[in-house]
C-alpha cells in the first residue's frame, strides 16, 4: 500500500504507477515506438524524469496490455550496467524469468575460438542439454553470465534452450546506460560485447530492449558499432512537462490519498520550478516534505512551503538536518560514504557511483554495521536521499546509491566533497604514474614542490589501499615511492645538519688547541686557516640551500597562482646573489619575470566607505568613481587622487545598495538596491556635487541597473523576475520584459549592447536572455550554465556576449549564431562581474575578457584561445562589480575598497603577422627575430619594438620548417619543405642577402644548425640523410643516417661531432664528422614512441630528447644513460632549448605550453600557457629562447597567424 502520494527525491518505482501523473501522452508515444523498433533509447538530462517515465509509466502500460499485439504477460529484467554489465544482466534475468535450469555451456577460452564466426557456430550447437536438477540462484547466475558472454546471439540461443512461457515477452530495461561509459572509459571488449548482446537480443521476436541514458553521453555511443544506428531508429527525447502536466503531477497524487494542494501553492511551484534543471526531483521532494508536515491536515499550502525555504532550500536544509544528527565519528564515515557515491566526470559534471556497504566499510576502516547505521539516517521514512529504500536489509554486499543526482547538484556540502575528491584522485594518479616510472628506472624520486604537495595530501587525507583501488592499482608502490622521496629529502637535510655539527666540533677543537701554547702557534694558524675555509664553504652551502628553498617555495606558489606571495619570497633572495651561481640566478630571474607577466597588482586603492561594496562605476569624463554597497552606502571618489569626496545619503541604511550607473553624458548617477527605490542624483556644476533629482519605487528589491548608450533608457531587474525599462527623465515605466523564472542577478545582471539594439539579462534561473529593445521580445535564451547566471557583458562590437555564474564558468557566445564559442575556467568560485577590453599590445587582436568573483581575483583571458594571460590579485574579499574606463579597470569588493588596475600586459606581445608562421629564430645579440612561414615567406623583425626589417615573399617554394642564426649573428640559415637550405647574410641595419642555396636533399629539411665557428651548416632531412655544407663555398656532403626521417641536428662545442635525432627508431646518433668519411660513434636509444627533437646543452654534457610520449628525457652524453624524465606535458613535445651554462631548460608542446625546468632539482619551474588552442589543429611547430646580458626573449610562432613574444629579461631583473 502506498503511504505517501509523492516519492520524494528518488525516481518513481514500478509499483507506484497509481500516483504517477502528467506523462500519459509520453507513455503512449513510448508504446508506439517500442512496438515498431524492439529497441528504444529514452534520453534526457539528469533530472528530466526518464527513469520514472519508464518504470512507473511504460512498465505499467505494458503489464496492462496496452501495447498492440504484445499481450499483458511480461518478464522484466531491470538492471544498471555498472562495472559488471554481464553479471548484472544475468542476475536480473534469473530473477525475472526464474531460470534455474541453465544449460551448462563450456567456458569461453582465449585465442581463435573468440572470433565472431566461431562464437556464432558454438551458439547454434548447444554443448549440453538442460541440467536435470535446478541450480542454486548464485550458481545459476554464474553459469548464465558465462553463457551470455559467448556472443551477440547468446541470449537468443538461451531463449531457444529455456523458452519463456507461451505468450510471454521479455523486456530488458537497462537504466542509466551511461554507466558503461563511466566504468569503461574506452570501448573495451567488455562494454562492446555487452552492447552487441543487447542489439542481438533486440532482434529476437519476443525480446524488447529499453535503455535510459543522460543525453550528454549520446556522443559516446559512436564508440560502439551499430549502436548509433539503433538509437537513431528508436530515440525518445524526454520532454519537459507542460504547466498543465506539472499541475497534474502536483495535485492529483494528493487527491488520490485524500489531500489537497492550495491553488496559490500550485501557481508558485509552477513559477519557481520553471526552467530549473532539477525541477521534478525538487518538486517531489518539497511535496513530500509538505505532506509529512502535519498528518492531521493534508492541505498543502504556500505558507508551509515558505517555512521550508522554497524548493532548493527545502532540500538543502533537509539533508543538512540529517547530517546534523550524526556525531563526529559518524560524520567522518558519512563523508567517506558520499565521496564514494559520487564521481567527477568531464567538465566537472558529477554523477552517481553505486558502492557496496563493504567497500565503504573498508574505506572508512569500520564495521559494516557502522556504515549501515549512517545509511539508515539518510533513508529513514520521510528521507529518500539514499537507496535502497528503508526496510531493505543492509549486509556487506548490499549496494548503496544516491537516490537522485539532483542531490549532488543541490547539496553544497556534497558538491564540495565531490570536487575535493576529484582533486585528490588527480594527485594520486599522478603520483602512481611517477612511482611506476621510478620502479622501471625511467624516473627519479619527487622533490619539492611536488613532494611537499604529496606529503601534505597524505597527511591530510590518510589514503588507504581500498581508496586507491578506485583510481588504479599499486598503492603500496605509490606510498613506497613517496616514502623514498621523503627519505631522500630528509637524508639531504640530515647531511647538512651533520656537516654543521662537525664544523662546530672542529671549531671547538681549534679553540682548545689554541690554549696549548705558542710552540704550536704556526700549526694552529694553518689549522685555523683550514677551518676558516671550511666554515666559508659551510656558509656557502647554507646560502645556496636558503636560495634554493626560496626558489622552490616561489615555484610552488606560482603553480597555485599566488603570484603576489611568490614575488615577496623571490625578493628575499636578492641579498644572496653574490654567493649564488649565475645559472641559479637565471632560474630565479626567469621565475620572477613569469610572476610579473602573469600576476598583476593594483595601481591604486580607494578606501573609506566603511562597508562592503557591490559596484564601482566611473564618470564618462574619468574624474569621479562612484561606489555603492551595504548599509545604504553610496560614495564618490576623486579618480586621480583616490580621495573620497562625497558620501551621498538618501537610501535606507538598513538595506544594501546593489548597483549604480552613470548617465553616458555624465548628467546623473542612478542608484538602487534592496529598499526598492531607484534614485537619480544630478551632478550639477563644476564641483559635480550630487543632488537628488528624482526617485521612484520599483516593483520590489532591485538587483541590477543598466543605462542605454544614448541615456534614454534605464533598465532595472530584481526579485520580481522581470526587467523594467524606465524613462529616466520621468521615472515612468516604458516596458516590462517578462520570462525569467527567478530573480535577476545582482550588480552585473543587466547590460545594454553598445549599438543600443539589445539588452541582456542574467538570472538565478540558470539562464541569460537577449531582448530586442525595438519590440521588447525575447530573441535568445542561453542555458549552458549549471547554476545561477550572475553576470552578462557585451563586446565592443556587440557581436559577442559573455555570461558568468555560480558554476565558476564563463561562457562566450556568438550572438548572431546563438552558439557557445568557448568556456573559460580558472576561477575557484562564483563569478560576479564581467567586462571586455582591447589588448593594448595588438589593437586588432581578439578582445580580452575579464572576470571577477568570490575567489577575490580578477582573471584576464584571451578570448581566441581561452588562455589566462593575467591574474589580478590584491582584494581580500569577493570582487562583486567591475568596470573599464579609458583603458583602466576598476573593481568593487566586499573588503570595502575600490581598486584600479592597469590593463596592459607587461612582458607579453601578440603580433599579427599574417599568414601561417611555422618557424622562428632569435639573433644571438637578442636584437632581431626571424620568422618563416608555411607559404615559404621569411620575415625579419627588430627587438624589442617588432618593426619589420626585411621580407622575402618566397624564400622557399614551400614551408620554411626551421631557422638558425650563426653564433656571431652574421648568417641566417633556413630549411624548407622543398628540400632546399639557404644561407642569408644579415646586413647591418637589418636586411637579408642570399649568400648560398644548398641542394642535395631529396625530401623536406626539418632542421638546420651552424657549427660553433660558423664554417659548417648541418641539415637534417626527411630522406634520412644529414647534410654538411661549407658556408663559404656551399659545397656539401651527406651522411646516410637512417631509412626514416632525421628531425634534428646539433653540434658539440668542439664542432667535430654532431648528434642527430632519428624519428622512427627513437635513437640519437653521435657522429665524428672530422673523420673521412664521417663515422658513426654510437647509437643512444631514447624513445619507445616518435622522437621529434634532441637538443645539446652549451657544455655538450647533456641532451634533452622530446617526442610524442609527452616527456622530456635528460641524457648524459658521456654514457648515454637517462638521468631524468620530466613528465608534466600533456601532449607531444616538439622542441627543447637549453639556456646558457647550467641554466634551466625550456620545452614546447602541442598542449600549448612552454614549460621551464630547473635542472638542478629536476622539477618544473613554471608552465607558460600560450594564447592558442591546445591539441588539434596543431597550434605551433617551433619556438626559440635566447638570453643575453641585455635581455631574455621567448618567441613562439602560432599557426593562427600570430607571434607570441615574451620579455623575460627586463621583468626578471630585481633592479627595475
């Protein structure tokens, strides 16, 4: 008997069809489709009601005989595939059909018998007849599972051996089909065979297959042959309920059990739930709560809903109520339980992950009864947060699941746990991978900062092997690796401490010996001198350790984007410079330059309002800054001096002012907030003293304001969910724009397009909308955010719209196509303010996008690539509103200040070069940069101003693949895809003159390199040969290196030997070119994947080898052994460059980063994200890095037609 008319948070069960209303039309459509296709896929977003539709709707209709020609006798095998789909299917079939006389089928074997042809032959000839004695259920499941694995027709064969009763149909209901993709990340044999079995079964005349799946997983189906075609034939997209259908779902179940729903409550629920992704589960949960509030009064009212806090708050409070009943130990177990029950997917889309009671008990290291007790709290009557339902026994094997994914999205505590679990898993998987390489002798132990991160993670989370098994094996190895890393670090520290102790003892002995008398004065003097030298050496080591500690700490802070703190620590190392080697100072200076490039500090702070601020706006003439905030605060600052010149009073000080805007002509300032009044302040006279010009009452609390470009319209939005357009001259409403289902968002929730034609609005209903001002019509709705949309902003040309929200994302939209162009991430919390700005270094480039939010920062993105180009830090609380005026950025914060920021991008340039650049080289003196193009062109630019000095429109017939300057900078070599190398003489003043054309290669040239004295040019070709050319005469000779392709070439410091990188066999070959003919000295095997480049350091002692395996391998030229593998790239690595001396190494990758490596510690110094796409299409092919006494330049040609240039020299110096 049904005790409640509403199921709560969980989906409807099969036996609850009597209280399932509103889906009658869809049930009829499903019956029609199933009758035609035998296979249907019911798709919809999480929370759309697809599982309830099938269980309480379709199954009831089938059992009622409503599908034409199928009868009313149905066996239903319902399952979720999970990580063992065949076992789940076998179990559900045994339970649905009571098959226990399962034929004994020979086990599947490896080898040729697994081929499809043999599999089908086996299935057509049973190995044995049905067993004479029924098997136990668990035995029957094992045997049936084995049988089902034999091929796509295995179930059909089973039905032939054990037929269903006459007139009975079999329905396979695979709920949450997407679990196949989550548990089987690729189309592996297990998942593919299961899909094949379902498709084969659907061909049986008595078998029907229904799958339910979240629509965002539709693309994953392409991995499985014939599945997309089957879905296309039988797809059913679960529609949203209409208002009438939703009203039926609200009212009719209550009436069925003698209750009633107040009309006002129905209207309110329809309005509040409209547009909400979790509309159905939130409704059912709230209605269940209302039903249970008073068993003696079954009238559900709006007043009671308000007591619960509304749809969302009712769920949050209800689950928090359950959590609050737990003691401290139980809360720890509950956290482990819920972390286990959720899984972070792509794009931070979280989903359920069922687990057994025993698995959770092992994770928490407690008894199963303790876990069961927690589950009971969250599933007791009136609470349906966990499954199975209350009353179902819970033993060690019982499977626990979250009732609905809406709980993950709506319960903030669980959202935080899930996000943190994802971060923990990511670190562990990286640790396990490093441990595996260490065990195989291909990697070193970790050092700081990675080591310190990992140790803190282990101390904080206390992982065990049960937890680690979820993310991969080898937990003991990972922990052993971490221990070994820690022991090596501690050993180093102990060694240093012991050295200090020994030094102290020797010093004491020296003092003792000094007292023995003058007879040994000479000996003591010698001893003292030696001890002084030792003390100096000890002090030197201590200084170096102190320097390295500061460098490591700063690198760690930079990795977590705390650039301000990193700069402070780096500054403490400057006083140590006299005792630090040039190479270590270079590493420090590069890191300091990086923090200056990425990390911005405020130019000016406006202080004094005495209250948290919501918004800051600047007068059109740039002279005044207005700020508004809590306690009715509205103030004016002098923009130049930062002095607060006026405190404007008029709003009710009990309420918060949400927004303020200036008239485009500077005539007035408008302000509004929670008191519901809109006030216009006249800025009359030279002094611009604010006077109240007019005021009027809005329909409710005002959350946001915006003024049209011509100043004729003032828009307001608030808790009434509507946008009102006002005539600011009269205060009268001109038009009301309705459609949002929740309040308009605070501060930056409204924006007019610069061309004055459109208005954008952001709302807590999770949408942003575009309104055409001429007609007042909604012309577009943007619904990609997963939570409230808090901010909207137009680009200057009115073609782009940016939206930001509580899901920590910013989405860029093409207004004309109504399409999302890019999703920007990086903020650690909700986003409150957005603005577009033009790049100061390249006016024709795509605009920058700035976002401020709860994480106290302002992040600046390149809109073409989505790369963060600067992070502005300085506020100590949330950034609520931002505005750009005259190339400067202003931000208002809850810390009670307004800050002004410079929008320039110091140390970085993005030059539009036209065409597709492919190669680059910086001159040895750092004053010129040459660039080759895909069309064969060659450009020469001056540094630092990037003036074009010379152009060769057709330096080569095809792509210029590589460029190189001679050591004195007098010659430039180019190698082309046309198989030709050319030598160009660099003319004083910046011209190029062709000196030599070098032929002989029969395929493309991939690399060129000058000998140290400039007399030879070496070339590497796709024809497997190395060319050696006299730069004076052009005469050449060739070495046949390999049958494959030679991709790089490098001279040793003597110029007598060269090193070549051969792509296909992954080897580096060392050649003696002084011998006649040149002799192969040895081969060094490096890569099991494609080797793309090998670079020799200045001393000739080390080689950096890079390739398609995402790593940088450091080898000693002496013995060819791998000294270290640097593993942090996320795609193929194209090239590496050593800096002079023992300085850092840089590498560039298809992951669109240049990573700088500290080879003294074998750790990443920093990773510079380039303003281009990651992955395909290939964003770059080459880069160059050149440090001279006067500067340090990084140049990267981007295939999108840009040159990215970074000045690490001027920014890295501490005397600037």
